[in-house]
C-alpha cells in the first residue's frame, strides 16, 4: 500500500477492477452482515434489471484506495404510465490509511456529475445519522422518514433485548421454506401481471415498477437474505416476508404487500399475512409499505400500528429531473416498501 502522503487519482471503474474492489471493501468495512463475495457483487451490481451500477475509483501507484457506487433504479408514476431513471447511493469504502483525505466526497461528486450528464433524474438513499450530514453538505435534501408499522408479540422480551449492552455475537442466517421453483412459478402467474398493472394505477407518485422479473431478482436471487413469497389468490394479492434474528429477537419483516383494491383483495391479504405470522411465531413484526389505503387496511386488520418516528430517513439530490415530473423532495410523492429501500 502506498503512503497516504502520495497523490491519488480518480477514474471510472470497470469489471476488471471488481476483485480489487471486493478486497478493499473487506479491508475497509470487514465482512459484517453483507457478504463480500463475487456472487453478491454480481447480483447487486450486474444482474440488477434496471442496469449495471456505475462505479468510480481512487488509486495511488496502481493500488486501490477508494470506491463509490450508485445503483440504478427506475421509478414509475402517473399510475404506471410514466417512468424515469434514478440511482441509489450505495456502496462506498476508503482504505483505513487514506481516510480523511476527501476521497469519499470526490468520488461521490464525480458520480453525480456523470449521472447528471447521462440525464438521470435524481439520486436517493437512506443514510444513517453518521453519514447524513456529509450528504447534506453535498447537496442532498432530507425528505422525511419512511413510516413503519409494528406488531409486537413479546414487548417485555423486546425491551430487555434493547437494553442489552451488545448484540449476540452470532446471528443465524435467514431461513426460507418456500421452494424456489414454486416461488418462480407463483410470480410468473399471468394473474399477478394483471394485478401489478391494476395496483400501479392507484399510485400517482413514484413507485418501483413491479414485474415477475424484478421480484424474482429482488427476492429469489438475492444471496444476502432469504424471503418467503405467498399468495392465496394471484388475482387478489402477493405477500413477501423475511424471517430473521436481530439482537436475539425473531423479527418478521413484510417487505412487499401487493393488494387488490377490493374487499376480497383485503380479506385475502389479511389471511396471507396472518398465516405468515402464525408460521413464523416472531417476537415482533414490522412493515413499511406503500402509501396505499388497501395495504394500510390489511396491516390494521392484522394488529399492526404505525410507528412513524422509527423509520429510516429518506434523502435525495436532484440531477437532471425534468420539470414536469413529480418533485422528489416531497415525501408524499413516494410509494415505497421495505423492499425498495432495504440496505445491502
């Protein structure tokens, strides 16, 4: 590794850089809960149905010292009749010996310039409390919190877990019981395609375009988590959830809930959600779903309550957004689920 006193250069990255990038992320960030593997990288940054992730690198004397990636995304609006290209600010790492030299900012703003020239409408993310001030200094705007819904089962156990000095040293991996082939067949049911189109018409603001290919990539191919997909009636709804351990508690997260806007649709989704709760037997359940009265009715009927102050903070920076598109700095213009915003 060259001396931090050496000058560094920045440039766009290529596939040839991927092994060195993965190694840098291991050195800078550790293994953590995110797998630092080529398989995960390929899933996230190359097989994403919205396109491969643009990447900028910093190097000194041919040694990699910094990396920054944006993940391509699409948002649709006007009931699914219009869509635009956006990016999500995701992976970044700076070698420990090179931190504090402005590498993160230079790489991030280089990607901002690239995406602006390419006509990308805006960049978004949900930064934590430590990184958010840096984004705000670079022109990001704080839009608001993503509203969560919570269903506690064992509140005393949850309270004791939160009061622990530290989390358990070992967290078991997610386990899914859904047969992958059955799940893919479920997604490819023609009734689901028609359901997705009907649901889109209810969403005037930004929403992720739902399709069998997108949902298969997002939930069935992800190497970092295991998801369950269920549908009692493909004409009426689809439920996606994740069962995992967090701080010694069993958490059931509903990442996507697609509901037909009818009494039958709500009843079917309620039955689906209740079945998932019975099977998982969680200590608590959480959901953050689209701004949709049918989805809210399902959660309320299943005993969830809103917890608007617990969700992540959504931020954006406009790039090349056309004037006739919804303002991304307005919280009510987004219809997002946990599936759209879950961090990997």
